[in-house]
C-alpha cells in the first residue's frame, strides 16, 4: 500500500496518497490478532462500503490470503443464489479450472480481476462484469501487485459451505513453526471436493472418470474418519473468534 503513518486509531492509517486505510482480517488466537495475512481496506471505496453494510462477518483463508463476506443468502430470502464479496491478495493462488451446472457472474469492485474461461483470460476492471456459462471451464486470479475486490454470484450455498469449511479448517490447523498457514490436509480437501462434485466439477478428466474417482475418495475419507462439508463453519461466531473484524470509525 506504499508508505503509511498511523492515525490515532491503532487500526487506521493514512497512505502516501492521503487516503485512509484500515488494517483488519488478521487471524485471531485467544481474541488477539497474530502475525499473518492482513487485509488493508479503504473505508470509502465500494468494497469497504459493502463490507460495512454486510450483516455477516468477515471471513478469511490465511493459507491462500483470501478474505470474504456473504452479502446475500438464498435461504433467508435475499436472493435466488448467494452473493459473496471477496478479496484476493497478489499471493492468492488461482483455483483449479472447474465448471458448474449453472452460470457464475463476477463483477470487479476494486483492482483488476482476471477470469479465465476455456483457457482465454479476460481482465475485468472496476465496474466490469463477466458471466461464465453453465458447464464452461473457468478459474480466476489476481495478476496484479494490489489486492483485488470482486462480487461473485455463486451456484448455491453448498459452494459457500465448501469454501467456508476449507477456510475454517485452515484456521483450526493453525501455523507451522515457520509462521505459515498450511491449510487443510489433502484428504480433507479431497473429501470436500467429493461432496461438491455434482456442483463443482474439475476440468481434469471425463465426467465418468471423475464420478468414479470421487466415489472412491468419498469412501476412503469415510473410512479414515475425515468429513467433508460442515455447516458449522457458516456460524458467524466461529469467524468472530478466528478473524479480526474491522473496527470502523464512527
């Protein structure tokens, strides 16, 4: 974010362009922020305005340096499908190419998001959007040196549950000795992917092969006592305990 000086509030800063920033989203241990990925937001910018208005907490994946909040949830009659506001740091890896049985719409709020559809990258600046068609292989990434903020209209709450489960497990596993967050173990990730197969299909093999593969994975995970999706991670109190929430100035 460039050079910065602290304002009177320990979380508030003024960057070298004279714009206020707020550092938030750090992992919490016993209620105290610890060294780890942090999100710098500009309170007056579009993504921060939506975050401030969101009825749900800021969540994060310290392993991939990703943050999000659920803006709209279908079960509560707000929308037909969930809408997730996300931030990707320059270090955030792109998810593997995948497809959904429904459309997925991306709309950039801050920075430039790259969405790759069938191998073709499309760069979306602020205010630009792209709808990925049903069955179309795609991924997305941050190709810039700045954090990117965007809205995504996802296939269903199961997609959100899968993300929140993986991210919550990353917090529960914690840090390695070198201070990095390894995230969930491989079997845990496979178990989550197996339960999401019919909604999020990886572009790695023909569908019959994937169907057989995920059935085997699901059976192996069950025998090993590894669970997949867990709606407990949708509970706001979990994130209040594990992620620093923004302290907005009045």
